[in-house]
């Protein structure tokens, strides 16, 4: 079950959704010269967890804007994923990634604007999961699912989007440790976000 949101919450959710989807559409267009057809360009973008998370923001918050009920646990998992997208990019990956032109604009949407806006929306409007702390394991589903996808794609193509999931370089033992650590990191960030939200709710 989800909840009914105020008009303001739905409008803001709609703006975030359109921003996320618009940035993804623009990035797909920018990649056409290198990747060929729109379908191929869009498919290649899905190699990155950042794109999964931004696409999820566009879909999930778009449903909220349309008045659909979205389970609070899904909104919590979305906020957690986007918090980690922003944190990991700026802490670990941005030094080796220097986009220019419109790529720089879409990069800011993918890694800063959409994550920050979604997290703030979640803090102020989303309901707490009914299961409370018991809902936390749900935040680990997305990273594990992505890891399985990334490993399958990497085994087929030789391309690994993130160094901590590079099976060829790390070996399966270290890779297993990394995936478990990644899931636990999502759990920790999810718990932190929930604690902050509870604190904000208590003050309100």
C-alpha cells in the first residue's frame, strides 16, 4: 500500500520525474553519434547503476505525480539508492570523469540534482515504511540485482562499469566480498536516512 499525497507533493514529484527522464533522454541523444541507434544508445546507458536509479526516480515519482499509490518501502529504497549514487560518484569516481558541454549538464542531473531533490522530497513528504526498521533489508535488493546484471554483462562483453565489480581484475573471492559489502553499505545508508527522517518527523 502507499499513501495519498498533497497537490504540492505531487507537483514536486512530477518536476523531479520529468527532470530525471528528460536528462536521460538528452544523454541518449548525445550518445547517438558514438552508439548508433536510440535503442542501442539507451541500452548502453543501462550498464550503469546511476542510470537505473535515475530511471527509477522518473518512473516512481512519475507514478506519485499521477496519484498512484507507491509502497513507502520502494520510496525509501529509491532515496537510499540515489543517496549512494551521489556519494559514490563524488567521492570515488568523479576524479576520472570530466564531461564537457551538455554531457556536463546531464551529469549534474544524474549525480547531483535528481538525487538531492529525490532525497529531500522523501524526507518531507514520503511516509515511513509500515514495517519500520524491519523494512530496511528492502534497500539491498537493487544493488544485488544490479550486481548480478553487471556481472552477466561483463562476462559477455568484458565491460565493467565500476572497478569494485570487475570480476576479471578482482577474482570471484574479492568480488563476493565487495557485493556483500555493497549490500551492507546500502543497509547502513538506508538506516541513516530513516533515522534522519524520524528525527525530522519528531520535530515537526
